[in-house]
C-alpha cells in the first residue's frame, strides 16, 4: 500500500508553487501574467497527481523531502527564507538535490506549460506572446491499422522489436522482399490527428517513460521516442550524412567492411530518397538568424540543413511543433514511409506490446515472448511470436535491456552507450525572435566539428519547449525566473552537441527494467564540452543577445555591460552534470554495437549477434561509436545494410530447404 499524501504535504507543495511562481504586482499587467501564482495555476495539484503515480520507494523519498521542508518552517517562512531553504537542500547531497530539482521542475512545467483541459491553452502564454498549439486540420493520410492478435501465439518469418528509425525501415524492406513480418511496438499508435502540439500531453504519449527523465545518477536528462515510429515521429527532421572520418573509424577499428566506401553511400542514398530529404523546407526563424549573424561576426562557418519534409505540405507556421508529432503531415517520418510500406506488403504491427525476452532454441533465435495490452479488454496478456529471425530494434536504452533479460549478446551488452551529451544556453534579445515559428533545426555552426582527433561539437537550435526552459534555466529566485519567462518571445536557444568519446552503461534492475548511468568524465569530452559552452556564449553575444542565461544550477547570468570573459570563466568552472550545467540527450547510440571482436561488440559487422545466430541488432544501438551528427540517417543507413543481409540469409535458408 502506498504512503498517503497528507494535508501537510499539500501545504508544502502549495507553498513551493507560490515560491517558484510568485504573484507579483506590476503595472499594465493586462494578461495577469505577473499576478498569477503557481497555486493560481493549480501547479501544486498537478504535482500531487504526478507524485501519486510514482512507485512506492520514489514516492516515499519525495514525501520525506516534503516532511523535512515542513519541519524546517517552509510553509510559514518568508519568501527569502523559503528560497534559502531550497538552496540549502541543493547542498545536502546528490539525491536530496535531485529530488528538490525534480519537484521544482515539475511545478514550473505545470505552471508555465500545462494546458487547461477545457481550452488547450495556458493563461501564462499570453504574457510572453506564445500563441499555443496551431489549430489545423491533420494531414498525413490514413494511418495503417495495427494488428490485434486473437490468441497467445503468432508465427512469422521475422519478429522485429521496435518500430523506429531502424526497426521500421527493416520491417518495410523485409516485408517487401516477401518475408512474413511481425513488428512489436511498446508504445501506442498515435498519428497526425493525435498530435495536438501540446508538450506535456505529447511527452506522456510519445516519449520514453513519459518525457524528460534523468539517468540513474541524475547526470543527464534523456529524451527518447516511445511511440509508433520511434524517434523519427518526434525528432526535429535534421538529416545529416555520416561523416567520412567516422566511417573510416568504423572500418578500421571495428572491421565493418565497406562502410567507408561507395557501398555504404548507396545505403545512405536509398534512405535519403525514400524520406524525400530536401533543402526547400529550412526557413530560418529568429534564433537561426541570430546564429547566422553571430557566426558571421565571429568568422565561423554557418550552413543550412536538409530535412525530410514534403514541400507541398510544409509550412513554417506549424513546423515549430514537429518535435511533438507533426500534425500537418509534412514530416516524411518512418510511419509514413517504411512502416506504411511494411503494412502495405502484409506486415502485422502490434502496438502496446512490450518484449520481455528473446526466445532461443539450440542457441538460435526462436521468437519473442511479450506482454500485450489488449485494446478490447484493457487487460495485459502474454503473447509469443514464433520466428526463426528476431531483430532487436527498441532503441539504445531498451535494446540492451531486452538482451540482458534474455541472457544473450555477450559481455559488451549495454557497455558502450553514447549520448551526444548536450549543454544549452538561452539568449534574450531586444526584439521578438518567435522561437516557436519555423522548424526547430534548419541550420548549424560546424566550425568545431573536428577539434580533437575526430571529435568536436556542432552548434544547433532546439525544439521549443516551454516546460524545459522553465524547469532548466538558471534562476536566483522565482521573481527572476518570471522576468526571464516574460521575455521568451525574444529568446534564442542554442545547444552544443559533442561527439562523445567516453561512454555510459545500460544495465537492468531486479525487475528487468533498463537502468542508465552516464558521467561526463572522459578528458577529451570534458575539454570539448567546455569549449562548446564558451562557443555558445560568444555566439549569443556576437548575435546581439542582451542577456545570456545558462541551463545550470547557478544564479549567474550575463547581461549587457558585464564582463563576458569573466562570465565564460564562471561557466567553465561549473560541474558538467548534477549540481552544475544541466546535460541533455536526444541521441542515444552504441549500447549493442557492431564490430568484429565479441569481447567489445555485441553484433558482427552485419548486425547479427556474435553468440546467437538469427538475432540481429537493427537500431542506433548498433552504431559502433557516436556519429557526431544527428544520427537518424546513420541509423537508417546501417539498418538498410542489415536488412539486405537478413534478406540474403533468408533467401539462402529457403533455397537450402527447397534444395
């Protein structure tokens, strides 16, 4: 039985909401932005609801923190004393600090981004000019109908676990080659009519574990797709080819034959064509223009990007919401291309179906045991897919967990997780930038992409997300944060994406759930990340920012007239991870990597497990190293190559049978 949330806990949550979102008296408050407090916005009630859904051990920890705050006089103290108590908790150790940060971030997310269920609006948005989600008719055509198994057993030639960049592509190719394909997707079947452009509902519906979630060591906040079509359903449509130096490393260091030559170009070109990648849907919004201006002033490179978007449907007025699912149907994602190909060729796609184990017989693939949430009864039931070939493609966070639960894959499973650990900064300008207009990522600065033996970083923009800004930017008080939020229409958000050399791990807990650890400690990664922080600050300043706000646990920020070099030095001294700069990851890779050495890789150079014939890895976890660029195209090209290998082995097996 769960520990109950008491009136004492509720009093602390209400006081916390009114501390981090205070009611302030300001002249000409025509929208009520300044006057509204966190409790006026019912943020405390939303947080209580969120806490009630936590597992018992996590709930007990949060309630213990609330009890402690109450004992220390948080509810009755002055605003200054409450702010000081919040700062004191941050000094009590990693877990108390993480719990306090989680409570505050949740409160701020609900206050500044939570939509009214009746109006799909938030009354605070008018205060900073945010128009809210676009009310447009959904596009994209008719969505494929998922398959509902009638019994507990399904047979197929191939069972593919996961429907994202790799799994969805492999499903399309194998089904079109004539194989009987079953796809298991743990997430739901959400399509254009479901994409309402509201970030908090989208996080719950479309993302792994409900949206931004910390690693087990609290160092990195993870964002990963968790819906039909996987990451490409919610990514920002930035299409970059695998860099030549990365491909050369994969060929030399990992024995992946031909990956550095024209044969792999063929795979990239095939994906590029099927996704309709083009340079005609890459308008520069305000933040991209400020990036361009800053790069020109500094003499740095600046390049526009290509995207998998349909020019006939694309509109910059709605493109800013594609990270929450593209309601317009302009994004040519995996659902609308390869998965549609798969279903049209007879593949069966089962959603709300979580793979528990890969089944084996005599050391070979035999199928998948899974749990299926039956849409007709609402009950979970066990199903078993019997198939001589299994493709593990449930993402770099879940694929290693599936292999570990299955006891296959060898010693390297989960050991080499790369994250492209991102540091972010916000620049506030004198004029509106409308960061929610236009696609999130249409240009970049690649001046520093190779500054340390094949490693470096890209400077790009990010998907607009009011909740992440509110919960992540530096603040010295609730009042200062409110002043920052009031200027969000004038904001430009830059991120530095490093190609990490160091790595983290994915293990499983006693229940078999994925547990992620990642610390930014590799010497080269630390150097490169700190260089990216400096570069972001200089780019903001050169682009005309009046104020620069880090995403960090600090009260420091830069304003016009301050010493820029001193601010850079201050930011360089902050830790990278918990207690310092907030680190984000939307690119997870390499946790079941391919290679020729079974001691350091999970799959052979074509994607088949070293220790279990018939089991293949078909997603970003197969990438041997971090790519250094947005990894969708690299993942899909590798999957294209693996799909051809699976087809060849299936054809050979059929020929042997029919002899």
